[in-house]
C-alpha cells in the first residue's frame, strides 16, 4: 500500500476512535461556563452557595394549610406556624452568609408539585404541612420535625359518621398528593367506601364536603381544624375517628446538602431551646388567627412536646 494511503488510513482511524470516545462519555453537552470561566453554578454546588451568589432565598409556601402556611390577607405574603419557623431559618442564613439584606422570594407550591420543585432547585426550602416519610426521603431531605399529626375525618355534626367504620357506602374526599389520599385508596375496599375523591387542595376538599359531594373529608387532624375554622358556622362540623396513621411534619430541602441542612436544623432547634416555640404555638393554635379570628383550641400534644424536647428528623 502506498505510504500516503497508509498515513491517510491511520488518520481516519484515529479520528473515528476519537469520535467514538467522545460519544461514549454519556453524550453530555459541555457545561455552561460562568463569568470566571468555571462551570456555571447549579444547586448541586450547595444551596448556601446558590443563595450567596443570588443573594436570594426561595421559600416554598402553601396557600391553604391553616395554620401552618397559608394566605389570609395579602396574596403575596404567606403566614402561619411553619412560615414563622421558616423565617427563623432565613435569619440564620443571613448570619451564616453575612448577608443582612438577603432577599426572600416566595414560590407557591401544592401537594402535587412541592417535592419536584424542591428537588429540581426551584425552591430552596419548603415549610408547610409536608409529612416526612421513607418514600419522600428518597427524593428530598427533611429538617428536624416540628409537628406530629393523625389522619382523621371532618364531617357534618349530623352525618352519622363517628369513625372510619361508618364510611361504608359513602364518598370520602381528600387532597391529591397527600399520604391521606394514598391510605384511603389502599383501604377503600375494606372500608367499603363508594368513592375516593381527590381534590386539588384542602380548601377544595372542604368545599366538596360542605356542598354534600362527600360525606367526610380525611386529612391530618390539625389541617381539618384549620378548614373547620373557615366554615360559616364551625360548630356544624366535627373531627372524628381514631387516627389510623400518625405522621411528623418537617421542612423540605434538597438531598445530600449537609451544610444547608445543618443551618436549617440548628435554627429550628434554637427556637425550641429558647422557649420561643411555646409563644409561637400559642399564637397559631390557641389564639384567634386570621382570616376569621377563630381560635383552633388545639393544645400542644404530648407527641409534639416530645418532638420539641428531643428533636429528630425521623419519619416516626
């Protein structure tokens, strides 16, 4: 074979091998470069780094999880027990990063989209009424718990429903994307429920109950108390049933971010040890709250007292 053809063949083979090698590395596009020539910062670099760069923390909130995180008056300003704890974390982040003028941006989340929005970096911290469980721990991380609830039933005082055994042949509403929805669907046959209705949020669930489209509304007991407080006549509604499931609420953040989780946990624990948590609890659970200045009259349970005395991030 002529020398020129040998050289040309070798060059083509080398080029082909290089192309195959380049393609074999996951077919990944090059990372976008930042202004300093380094790869652009993403949430994987750490939430604190993301916040430091943008000088903004993004808080996920709920619009109807009374009294944890909800809108009562100003449509752009959430409030509630969990939101107050969330602001304690904001103060801790300001101190940790030495950014006293740190901006806070709010992002509304729902039961269905809250986990994706946290895990994909849209929301830095979500504190509302989110249950910490093993399945969710595969997708997000949780702070130390701040509330323990039981799944029960809200129903009309004269409905005849006293417990879950009384749901036979009846329609039950719950909120989509919640652990109550999953439990109801798993046990609908044994309970004899005629239909499980999944509403988009707690407010819609209660509306379906009030309009007679369902005989009972299953959800965390304290959230039921929150919805009951919004009724025209709260005395017409009762919370009944022995809770078949008990769960712990925690703030959600991205997985595998030890530094940020430490700041979040320390801020919540400091609120516990200072005793300020007792004042916050009385404000939201044992005093008149907006929008109707109804008192939930929901004294702190022994489970919640234990959670405050010995904070943990376990699901039980």
